[in-house]
């Protein structure tokens, strides 16, 4: 049986071929045979694909180049730590610690009239991606429905943008973080293209009381291979994405079409009253009545004496 042509190539030729791959492709090639596995584990190869993708040298000395590549490969930015924010100081913005954030810190907006947050996801591989902003809206938020969330490719100028749904009342957002998924995915046709992400509103009204956690790109189901889906699930916390809520009976899921909650270890999704089961509402009601009865009894005992 003739030996496969690709497997008979010298290691330096395979090295040159693999240097045009991204990390996911290289990991898949390493499963083909022992020769491919040996070449794909070369740390200098990971340095080469890092340089080609991100157009710079790996910054850390003494850390394996593969680990540095995987760190950059998450396609996610911390708004507080990795994005430029106009008026990034008190009393307008504040960086706050939050254990529910993947980065540990979030950008908390107190009040600002000119809102502009800008970041760049570098070296994005070809494919279609959903743009996901992780955020929360506080009950006293004002003038937030004119804020434009967008993502744009640097070379081709393809853009995906949207605002929060205007038919939503503030109470429907709850107090926890949610994922705002832009309705249209963004398509990357050039390998290793930069994507500019923005959150912007320059109206004269004061925008208040929102928290921005992160922005990330997630391969759509149409372009996600099984291997890439597994790798993405390990890095970003979930394996697929949809534009509707999980529970089709939920009032929140029906009205807020592009808002998705992704539960985490310390994350409890908010639910409107209409989604509680009858026994849950009954238990809450009994508890409230009991507390009220105890308080009334204490008040009567105090006034009696």
C-alpha cells in the first residue's frame, strides 16, 4: 500500500504547511498520525503561528508559546481591562470587582452623555461569528436604548450592529448579567483579520446605570465543526448559541429575543413572576404573610405594655 504523500514529506516542509493553520486546525492535524503529532508539538511552530495571527511576538518569556497562543485565542475582551473607554474615571465610570465576571472586574457606568467603548479582537480566523456582549442593566438605568453595540471587520468593513430591544421594560432585564447577541453574525473572509467592537452613543441625554463585563465572538453553528465546538466550550463557557431564550414559555424569552442568560458557577438567572410554578409562589406568599404576622404581633405586644 503506497504511503500517503503528505506523510512522506520532510518535517521542515510539514512545518511550513502547518504554519498557515490556526490553533484548532493544528490540534486536529496532530490526531492524524505520530509524524503530524510530533511536528504540531514543536513550540517554535506555535510561536510562528502566533506571529502570523497576531502580527507581533509572544510577550512572555519562559511561558510556552502554545499556552500564550491559547490565551489570545479566546476571542473575548474584558471591557474594564482591555477596551478604551471615553471619560474612564469617576464620577462617570468605575472599575468594580465582580466574581461573576470571567476577568474578575467590570466597567460600571454611573452617568455619561458621550458614551464610547472601543476594543479590538485581533487575528480572527475565517468564518461566521455571533457577537455577544455580556452586561447587566440596573433598575434605574436611563436612556440606554439608543446605545449602539457593533462589530466591524477592519479590512472589509463588514459590520453587525444593534440596540437593546425598545419593547423591554427595565425590570425585565433583572439584576444579573445576560448575553446580548447581535441579530446578524459577522463574516470573516480574510484569515487572521482584526475585528473592531464598539459600544457607542453620542446623544446629549445622560446614560446611566449599566455594567459592561465582556464582548466575545462565537462561531455560528453553520461554521462550527465538532472539534471547534468542543474547544470553544472549554474556553468561553458554553458550546453553542441561539437567538432565543431557553424556555419558550417564558415572557422574558418571548419579548427579549436577543437576550440569553448563560448560567455559571456563581450565576443565578433572574426570572419574572409569571414563570414561577404555583407552589413556588405559594411558598413565597406564605413566608411573606408569616413575617408580616410576626411583625404585627411584636408591634401589638410593644404598644400593649
